[in-house]
C-alpha cells in the first residue's frame, strides 16, 4: 500500500476545485519569468535525484515495474526532463 486516502464528499471536491481555480487565476506560475520557472524545475530535478531510492521504490510499488527499472530508468528519466527556455516560457 502506498497511502490511505479519505473518501471525499461533494463539499470536499467543491473546495478543492475552488482552491485550484483560485491558484490558476492568480497566475503565479504563468506570471513568473522563465528564469524563475527554470530554477524551480531544476530544483525539482535535484530533489528527485537526491531522493532517487525512495522515489524508485514508490514508483515500483505503484506501477509494478521492477525496482531496477524504476531506479535506472523511470525516475532518472523524469529527473532528466530538465528545463529548456522554450518549454517553460
């Protein structure tokens, strides 16, 4: 088991949708300059690399991939999806 999640009711869903809508409309990510977005994405890649073993174990449990594939392919490929100016603009 990866996690236990409480069952959400309609009011929970409505609150989540409203929070997501507000965050989207606020535009923090869209309004950030490309250099700032790049720093965020590079830090994410660094953190993924630092936590490779934990992420690989979670990925293997979630997808059923062998741990070697998750550690050697899945997580590193996700971490290597490094920021490029055109993709973050």
